[in-house]
């Protein structure tokens, strides 16, 4: 019993029988050395991402960056809390003034009623 022939066999047979032209084989070493030179040049000139990665690979810089981000976050949180406290203090002061000066409250309600 003969095994079934794989549909890729004719393609593989044709690929094996093709011989590259002589001019292509003469240009091959030149092309190889050109690609090697291009790879070396690109390795010497790293991109922006590679530069950033190389900087963050140093533990001292990574630690300093994390510390700076943490301090900046704490600073922003402190600004937010101080603004909230300032608003609350202003509301308390206005409520206190209205409590001790009832004429102020009557004047402000009269101003809102006047067209």
C-alpha cells in the first residue's frame, strides 16, 4: 500500500530544484556585510526607549525617581487638603458672622428679594 502524497511535496521539490542565479550569490557576501554594518550602527545609536530603559536600570536613579514621585504626590495631596480646609474655614466664618449679626442675614435676604 502506497502512502498518500502530501500536497506540499511538489512545492518542496520545486524549491529544491531551483538554483539561485550566479549574480545573486556574488552579491550575497556584500549584502551580509552591509546588514551587519547597519545592525552595528543601530546598536550604537539607541532610540529614546532604549535610553530611558538604560537610565532606569541604574538602581540609584530608579530609587530617586520613585522617591521624587512619592514626594510630588504627597505635595499635591497636601495642596488639596489645604484648599478644602480653607473653604471649610471660610464657610465656618460666614456662618459665625450670620449667627452673631442677624441684621446681616436680613440685609442679604432683602437683596435677593429686590428685583
